[in-house]
């Protein structure tokens, strides 16, 4: 089955799937496996303190895949820069130019507003996707000129916002309030979650925690084992996710409730898509193309 959305059109990928931006493990080996499986692999620039290391990684990525991929720029909020080291928009300008010169067309930004960086991305004729946790920030992102917005539900991981909503509320309301393409994130880890997100109005799904325990993931064995053994209905885990206690913990999102074994990334994605197609057929869908256009 062919999958067609505004995001597949922009990025040139086969499937409306985007890899999450990972600190530490968001590198070429992992990202290329995602791209080769049909999605948009993401290299996280934060993992490279020196531009020479970043160049080497991009060169490695181009050897590992001939498929589209993107670069994430994680912007540290100003109040956190005073407490710890981080990256500002300005610190990424040279990284952006290098990536553009090497043929990258899609850039994602996250953590803090990135309008200056986004402007440079668009001036270069590339696509800018920004990740938000709230509808207020998503609306501001559209006004700033982003080409797409990733909305992260409360079920997800990472820093939480006190007024963050669930993925269900985020995506259905975003479809009413926004005109730009929407990427759903937060708690999505199987075929029904993938199809549900598209039905709610998303143009693609961002996979993060659900792929940490895949074979190509650079996560440690202990991290993968923790994911496989985590009971998502455990009260302590639940509180960390939904009671804003997560903060900067590496704990995975509730998407891991669907993960039962360590699989090659392509096998994981193939299963997700094949199961999605089987579900669609059971609902009476007979077309060879699934389009949200």
C-alpha cells in the first residue's frame, strides 16, 4: 500500500513516520536504519560539540543510506543556560550551513522557540518542522512560518509543560486550529496508535520511545531491558509521566507498553505498517493508496 500525506510529499519518504530526536543515541547508525526502513531518520546535532565531528557523521550517514533524512537542532531555553551548558540558536548556524551544503532538506527544532534558525532554514529552500508541547506554542509556530509542527502529548517523554494536553486532545484540536501539517507524538507505539493519529488529523507520526529497544538503537542493554520490563501501569511510573515529575529523566514514554522484544528497526516498522494495512482491510478499505491529502 502507498501512504501519501503532506509530510511524505515534503520529505520524499515512503512512510509518514519520523524518528524522534534523541540525545546521545540520535546518530547516523540509528537514523540511517530508520530512513532505510521507509521513514525519516533524524540525526541530533546536540550530540556533536564540534562541527568537524558533525561533518564526519553526515558523511557516514550518506554512506549508510541514500534515503532522505533530517537534522534536529535542540535549543536550550535561556533560563536553563544559566544553570548548565546548552546550545543557543546562534550556535547552530555553522552546523545548519554545513548540513544544507551536504544536501539535507528537512530540519527539526525543539525544546525552545527557534524562529531565527527557522528563517534561515526556509531562506535556504529547506523545510522547518518545530516540536511543541502546547497548542499555544503550536499556533505561535505556525505564525513564525514553520512548515509543520510536531505536537507532543502528555503521554510522551521529555520536559513537561504544566498545561500540556494528551495526544488525543492535541491532535484533534490542532486539526481545527492549525492549517499547517501536523506530526503526532506521545505514547504512540503500535499500528492502532499510528492509524488513530492519522484519523485524528495528523499527517505523520513521530516515533521515539517505541524504537529505543530496537536492534540498531545505540541505547545500552540496561536501558533496553528497562523498557522491556517496565509496567506502564505501575503507580510510580504513572506519576512520573502524568504528574509532571519526569523533568529531564531518561524514562521512556507510555508507548513502551507495546514493546515485547528487541527487533531490527525495519522489522518493527514493517510490522507496524503491515498490521495497519490489515486493520484497514478489516474495516473494508480496499484501495492500494492511503491518502490524507
